C-alpha cells in the first residue's frame, strides 16, 4: 500500500505555532459548538489541551481569535471573534494555494520516497 504524501501549513511567530491545521480545526469546532469543552470532545482532546491551544492563539494575534464567557447559572461559552474568522479564512486560502502550488513538485518527489515509512527505532 502506498503511503499518502502530504504537507502542512503552519504560521510561525518566532518559535511559536500561531496557527496550524489542528488549531484551525479547533477554531472551526468552537464556532460550531460555542464551547471550548464541546470542541475538545469532538476532537478527542482534553479541555485543558484545547484551552492551552486557544490561549496560545490569542497570545499570537493582535486581537483575540476566541472570546470566552465565564460560567454561571447558564454556563460559560466561547465564540470565534471577527479576527478569528478572518484568520481562519486567510489560513484556509493559504492552504488551498499551497496545495495547488505543490501538486507538481510532490509528483516529482513521490518516486524517491518509500511506499511507507520504516518503523522508528526509539532506542536512538
């Protein structure tokens, strides 16, 4: 079986990942659910991990990408801000452009790769 060749777009701010595929998917899930915890459940990650990713994104952009409301009688919530929607739109456009630009070069790289990656030796 031939392995799937893929690439990922990551936006780096110094040594921090401001946005990548996982964070973009998390933003979309928060937008659907209005909740960080529900988005985390959908993605199979802990609330703590999801909150850390949201916090990291909010620290990388000039304006927060996710706005939160603290719980109470009616519970808390979260929403993707206008900045968050624009960041996500720009990121998905960059992914689309990268996919289009790399179609040809990936075809040239395919014959040089193994059919699948060899198992790693964790003793090294």
